[in-house]
């Protein structure tokens, strides 16, 4: 996996993937990287409809002459952008607007292993480009605009270069889990094998702090921390993605849970096609209309991974059973398309209480009970037959 120091009710019948005997490994090829610092957003509003039926903004009738002028202006701006990209030492003809291309970094020249470590993106409107090198000794990143004054009219803003430390196990002072934290996970029925496959680490030092590296195509793009007392925080300037993203690269069915430990729990039940949301759940379901993806800041992680999620015909929502967890399931289903979403109902823990999440089921009832709960998920919405 690259440099070892880098971390990285009517119930319908459904067919879940067979339990994998061998863990999936990230596929070779182009990196689909969505580095999205705070000053950037992903724009998907150019297409008329999202593949799951999510509508885009409606547009007023256009002026043909104005449209022609806009096209000519866009072409001129793209020519400017290409010249600026060339000045960086990157061939703009190697990049496809709207995609994330994996190139050789002109700064580190591929590093010691001479690999394509530069994730380079030109936005669909061809108005700016952004990039990040994932070589552990490089970390070169930034953005450039075709016309900075058009991007920020009336404001004198220099091109922002991210000079933050590259995300590596070494730079974040991560180390393998010690006996105390292995015991912590053992109490929660999480095996050493599962922890090692997911590169779960701890922060070096006296305090026992868990570290969950976030990866895309094997590359370390973020990290979330947790104390045993359930205090959470994330690495700043990290990419907002789903935890366990590499496990759903080609998945036709996907399980989404609410926390990293729940993702590990589902793996103990035999399913690798599972990801976790990186943040918490909303307190209630919003009554407002869905924002466009570029304005949907609370769910940016979802849109940053939409190329993966779009491939799935069935998405199983296994969020927490409390009110915020069910609100999260509703918000996810609204964005992903309820017609392909299924909802897990957690079983009774005892005569008076119900399990809250996947790990409570695993810990109290065992892997078979967790697997059974997932297999019995209900269709979120059954389309009318007439």
C-alpha cells in the first residue's frame, strides 16, 4: 500500500454481496481525488439532472448573442489558465476539465519511487485549477485562477497556496496501536486483523488517542481522532470524504454507517462494502429545499465521493437508531435517491432497550445478529407500480 509510514413494511428480499474472503485492494489507475480546501467547492450544477433524479437549478431563457459572447470569453479564459498551468511545469493537455488526473509532480519529480503523485483538477467551467502532491516528502498544493478578478470581483485576493504539512503518519506522529487500545477494541469485538487492515493507529505520547486515517486510492488524505472518552476532532485542511472509501470502489451495493467503529463492526460481520460518514448527525431533518451540491456544505463529503456512490444500485443506510441517526438517514436518502435506499432497524438488546448502532449489536448480540439486521433492511421507499 505504498510507503508503509503513510496512512494512510413490507420487507423486500435483497441480495447482499457474499462475504469477502480476501479484502479488496485499491485499483490501479487514475486517482479520483477531491481535495477541497475551505476556499473551494465542488460544482455539479452544470448537468440538468443528477443520475438519481436530483434536480439542478432551473435556468431562465438565455440570450443567444450573450451565450456566444460567454463561450468566446470562456475560451479566452481557458487559454489564460492553460498558460498559468504551463508555468507551474504541468502540461494542461494532460488534464481533462471536470476530472481529477494523476500526474508526475514537477516539484518532487515523482519522489524516490518516481510515481504519479500529483492530483490535478481543472474545474468544469475551466476557470480555475487546483492540485495536491501526495508524496510524503513533498505535499505541494494550491490553486490558480484564469482570472482572479472575475473569481473575486472587487477584492484583491492572492492565489492561495496550501503550505500545511503533508499528511503522513510521520508528520502526524502516528504509531501502531498498543496493547491498551487493542484491549479497548477487543471489548467492542473488533479484531486485530480488522484494525490492521484499516490502518487504525494511535497518536504517539502519553494520552491514548485513536487515529482513523482517511484514504483515497491508498493515499492518505485526512485523519480523524477520538479519545476513549468519545471526544472527536479532525485534521485541518483534510479532504472531506467517506471513511473506508477504497472499500467501495466498484461496489454495486454500499452500506453507510455513522461512525468509524461502526464501519469496523460491519466488517466483522463479513461486509467490506461499508463506509462511514466523517461527521456527526443532524438533530432534525431540514424542512428546506435541498441546496445545490456546491452549497451543500454539511454534506460536502457525499458530493466529493459521488462518483463512487453513483455506481451503486442499492444503498443500505445503517445509521444510529436515535433521532439524529434517523435524521441523518433521511438526509442521505434525500440526496442519494430514496428509490435505491434501504433502512436498517437495529434489534432489541434486552427486554427493555434496543441496540443503538452496529457496534452495540456486534458487542451484545454477535456478528450473526449484525449480519441478520443488515440482510433484513427495509426498502426506504417502494415506487408505485402503476
